[in-house]
C-alpha cells in the first residue's frame, strides 16, 4: 500500500490515528476549526505535525506541549519582512514569538470552543498575508 502524500488530508488522518496525546480530541477539533475558517485552507504533515496552508504553510500544531493545545502561526519557514503586517486580536489570544510568528494556546477543549469565533477571525486575517 502506498503512503499518502505528506501534503494531504489522508496523511493527517493517518498521523492523527497514530497520535498519542492527552488532548487528541481537542487537537482534532482545532484541525476542523482551521479547515472551516476558509475554503482555501488545506492541510498536510509538515515539521512532523498537522500543518495548514493556502499558497504556503501558515500554521502548525504544537504537539510538544502536553498541558493544552497549541498552534503556531507563521508566514512560512523563513522569516519574511512584511511591511504593514498586522492582525487584530481583541481577545489577546496571540503570543508573539517574532514579528512574523505567534502562538495560540488553549488550556482545554472547552476553552478552544469558547474562543473558536476569535480564532476564526485571526485565521482569516492571517491567511491574507500568506
């Protein structure tokens, strides 16, 4: 049997089936929220984690944190100078790691669900810059 291409939903399905993580159901919920944010968003396995792309990859799940659910937003693998880059974040979800990278953290599936509308708004803004 041929393995699924790493930049496909089939590869993410296979990865998630084998994933052992204390927040696996919440990670699946995050995956579905991201994909539902915009029809141009696709998924794949990049950096050994479920990742999301439009023209290029812009988000990667952070699986190393065992105390919650994490998502790294970026503008690709390399740092880019993007004059005017800004994302409105009225709920303060973004923790900026660099001028073109931020992390979102959710302590639980309940928090993820409660903040899903804010997450969707951030994702829609972010993909406009990718």
